[in-house]
C-alpha cells in the first residue's frame, strides 16, 4: 500500500527548520518546475533562489526561499539541506 504522505525535513547547520508530514513539495531547478509526491523516484537536485513550497494537510502551504539548497528524496522522505547566514547585530 502506498504511503499517503511524505516526511519532509528542512535542515541547516544552525537548526531544524521544518519536520513534518506533507502531501507534496514543489520548486524549480535548472531543468524547470517539479513536484515531489508520495512514491516519487529517488531524486537529488540543487535549488538556487527559487521558492520551495511544502503542502501540509489542513494548513496553508509553507514557502521557503534560500540562496541555495539541496533536495534529496527517497522512500517517501524528503530532506532539504541549506545554509542560513547567521544574523549579525551591528550596533
């Protein structure tokens, strides 16, 4: 039986930004727009300055935008790896 959802995690070296079940993840790479749905084939791509949209059951879609991110999908699990520049308070 196919899993009805994906487990999505968005991680940076500084923190875990998202850890949830979702219906899909959508974005755009150099080849064009794509969607990752349950039972998606193994997939690895780099995203540069394109929105990553996560659709979660019973909630509005979440949109993330990073300068660069790596998306890896396998076995109904999607990991998004990114680096967030630490904020420096200049007083």
